[in-house]
């Protein structure tokens, strides 16, 4: 349990429903694409819980990746079109690497993929664009953090991978709006308010490989936060794995949610997230 919980109790908040996994006995299996005929997209059942989601803007200088598992920064990007793949890779990737080094003190940052989210464009059939994820999850598990890091480093042609992965590293997402967020903002959970039994490892099946992610079951101790009305010049950092097991934050659950203060005709959220490996100094 985070020792900081009492500190946040007086913050302004919204009450919103979050979608949690219902506890289950069998292994959770979900498909990242349309599964074969007769196979369910997921064998899990989900349940909604209304929770307070605190406005973290007034404490943005007091949260950290080490304690709560998330952080926030103002950042101007020189990208003119986030829907241009070439510009993302040639302009935003180098910007994000530098930003992460400044925020984390990392010696090296490897960016291994990115996801664009826009429900309207996704529903119109643009295959490279996805809708916001609206169930509580974490992108990696205690096992798949290592698996994904090894896969990425192998693809990069890195030698002595075993030696590299003996040093401390983390998998951190950088999430930012492409336009001001007026609906489906991102909520993040204080990683130290999540206990290990809340984390349910599940297979996430892609056409060419199977990954492993955490879905999360409800616990009234969870402490939720968001940054209302995020703008294009703001970035949110979410720690999805840390190889250090010394009590610092390791897995910050997160989810998009239906904000009760959003206007009915609010434009769909547009955002981009980069997934990265951060290597720390020894």
C-alpha cells in the first residue's frame, strides 16, 4: 500500500466507472485481432466499479515513476502531423528518447513501437489506428517484461543480451494527446496501491506471436488519478515493468474511462503512446 494515499485524499476528483476483470480460475486468453470462428475475443468476464479518480494536476510535481509508477511533463514536439509514420519515427522518436533520459536519468532508451488511438478513424476502418482501451490493465507482466526486452534487443542486433538484462531496466510508455483531450481520458493507478493478488497474467494472442499482459481485479484500496483536459504539449509517463524488486513501483495499471464531465458531442480522443525500454545507470 502506498504511504502517500493520505496525501491525495483532499484532491478534487470525478466519480467514474472503471472496468475490471472478474476473478477467474482458468488462464485468461484474449485476442488482439478477430479470432477464429467460434472462439471468443476473450474468455474473461468484466465488471464495472465506480471509483474516485483524482485530479493530479495540482500534485504533478510530487508524483514520480519511482513512487507511484507514473509522471507528467510539459513537452513541445516539433511533429506537425502525428498521423505521418515517417515523421513519428524521424522526429518524435528522437524527441521522446531525450525526454525520457531527462525524466528518468536513463543512460539508454530504446523505443520499440507506437500506437495511435482515435475511435472515429478506427471505426472507419483505418487498420493502424485503434480505439482507447477501456479496461484496467498493465502492458507487461513480471515474466513478459523480460521476454519483450529480450525480443526487442535481439531484433536490434544487441550482443551480450543476458549481461545487459542483469542491469536494472524498465518498460515505460510515453502517452500524449494529438489534440486536446475532451473525452475518454487516461486514468493511472498508483502502482503501490495494487497488491500482487490483484494482477492476473493473461495471454494476449497476435497473429504471429503471443504476449502476456496483466488484467487487474477490483480492490477498493486502488488509488486512481488523471490529468484533466490534457493538451498536445503535455506527456504522461507510465511504468509497465521494472526489473528492480526493491519496493519501488513496478506495474502502474491504467485505462481509458468515460469522463462524466465530458460533453455529449465532445470530439473523440486522439492520442499516441510509445513503448520503450529504459536502462538505468549502475
